[in-house]
C-alpha cells in the first residue's frame, strides 16, 4: 500500500480527523540515515505527525517541528507542507537503548523529557507562527496531544506508531491519526469518543491487519465523511543546483579563499543525508563566472 493521508469529519462536522500511513517514508528515512530501531521509531512518529499537521495547511504553507527533549537522540527535526511532502532527521541516528519497562522500544528514553516541542509555521506572513510546549512523556503522541490543547487550544487525541518485522529491522507498518474535537459536541458524544479511543488496538496493529485509513477513523467516530485523500512522499528541497547557487552567493573572494585553503567544497544535507562535492576546477569555474558578470 502506498503512503497516504485522509482528511475527514465525523459526528455531523463536530469532529475533524486525519489519518496517515507512512510505512514507506519511514523505511526510506531509516535507509538514508541508518537509524537504529529506537531512532527510527522517534523519527517515524514525528514524521507522521508532521504529515498530518502539514495537511492542516494550505497552498504553499509549510511547517517545521523540532523535538528537543534532552535525550541521547538529540533533536528530532521534521519539515512538512500542504502537498504531502515531508523530510526529517535526528541528531544521533545510531542511538541504542535497552527496552523500556514493558519490553518495548524506549522512545521516551531516547527523546528525553527535559526540553520542548517546537512548531514553526510559515504561513506566508511577515513573521512565522511559533508554538511550543514542555515535553511531558517523550513518547511523542501524548506530547503532540498536549501541544494541540495548549498551543492551539484544540482538544485532540493523537496516535502515532512504528512497527518492525519480527526478527528483522524492516518497517512493517507506520502511521497515525489525529482526532480534533470542535465546538458543539455534547458530553455524551465526548464520552463515547473517549471510550472508543480507550478500547482501540495500537495504530500499527490496525494498519498491519490491513485496515484502510477510513476504517481506522470509523472505529473511533462511526461514520466519517472523507474530504481529501492525499499521497505522501519523502521529498528534500536540496539539489546540486541549489548548492551551486549557495556557493555563488559566497562571492568571488570567499570562493577563491575556499579554493586556496581547501581545494574543494563539500556540502552535506542533514535531511536527506546526501553530500555534494565540488572539486577545485568546478569552484574556479564558478569564481570565473562571478568575475565575468561584473
């Protein structure tokens, strides 16, 4: 199944919901960054949240999530936009930790709970919107739930997960959902939603069992109305051409200094883990172009 996201409403428009399957993206990130299982789980959960939060935007709007909990994994950074494009990385992809008290990957131990979750949205205005909350659990789903309640004043339930093949280090299922309660719900309706959420199996179990995204939301909300289905993909904005323009922006004097001191330029992209190498002759050509343009 391809990576997808759906946007839906339930209970006559009184609940907004998003559900995403990100299995392929998380496996690609694991391959690109050679992440350990616990780092893959932390990055995968954050990527899934980012994809769904990106779907809340419009047009060319985009956002960046930073999870800085003070744990050994360092920062988890994710970019997402309204087109279903996501990318991300962790500072320390090779972190290995023993299982937690219930025998599962210790994501909270890797992320840490001494720090903040930051969300910065570029909405095309003069200044970006920025929100943050102290990290409480480090398991991330609970932290995003808290973010929506405190920073965006929207009561929400967030579920995120990454499941690996037994005995293997292959991503078997990854995804999540966000349920947001809007004005007009009765206490009885809220109680029913909370009861259904409490009895749900893990999101990755439902995905692994073959449930479609709308079926997962229906397990929480009953009948849902699907408003949008969007393909999701890993996409990085870097390219050799962009790096070349960055080098040109340094100016001729700085380029010549780089040629004399290093003999080459090596630029690494944290998001996709690609390295762009420009040898001396290429740098000289760029420098000469700058000279000719004057």
